[in-house]
C-alpha cells in the first residue's frame, strides 16, 4: 500500500459514516486535508458544517467535548471552494 492509498482510504472513510471508527486528531484531520483545486461551487454552509462536525464527532467524544450547533435553516448556498470552507471549520 502506498501513501496515496492511505489517503484514499481516509477520504473513503470520511464519505462513508459506517466506516468511520474514530482515532487520533491526526487521523481525523487527515480525512479532510487535501489540496484544493480551487473549484468553486454552490455550498450549503449549514450542511457543510454539520458534515465536518459528524466527521470529527468520534474524536470530540473521546475527549468529552460537547459541541452545540445553532445553525439557521434554509440559508441560500454560497459560491465557494468547499474544501477550503471545510478546512476553515475544522481549524
């Protein structure tokens, strides 16, 4: 298995909630760390934030961190680079 295969496995796990098993912060962070190609598309910010939170939930639970979300429903999607927004929320 090459390093590229490891990264693909992490990304696959990020897309499939049934495959997520938790892990260290580095592992959780690795799933979202990928180079942005700069493509912009319409992004539902509230949905994207929920996706990032669900991805890091096992790590949050491991450290007994509780996140309360109060996001508005029905917001107009924004034209943005989805990967950059995900990384912003993660940090």
